[in-house]
C-alpha cells in the first residue's frame, strides 16, 4: 500500500481504486483495507471500490495527507 501513498507524494490524483475479489481471502483482504462492495452486472464477480475522498480507511488518509503536502509545496 506504500505505492498508493507514493502516488500522493508525487502529486498524482487518484479518485478511486476498483478491484475484483476472486477468492474468499481476497474479499476479506479488500474489506479489511476499507473497500466497499458495489453492484456488478455479473453475479459470479465481486467488485469493490475504495473512494479516496470519502473513505476513512487509513490508507486513504495517508494518501490525502501525502497529496496535500505535495500541493502545499508548489
């Protein structure tokens, strides 16, 4: 997840991250990181999203802080 925070440090805007949970452990991992499941047209596919502005997940907070630091240095 350091790569996501690094994007903020470099001034790269990330609005949301979308991922597919293909296994039980993958789904649990996504949920642990703060991803929310969204409705998808295929019943056999579980899709998750992490909204970088709205989420309270620690990784999104770290990203926002890193991006803010970049923006104030300009």
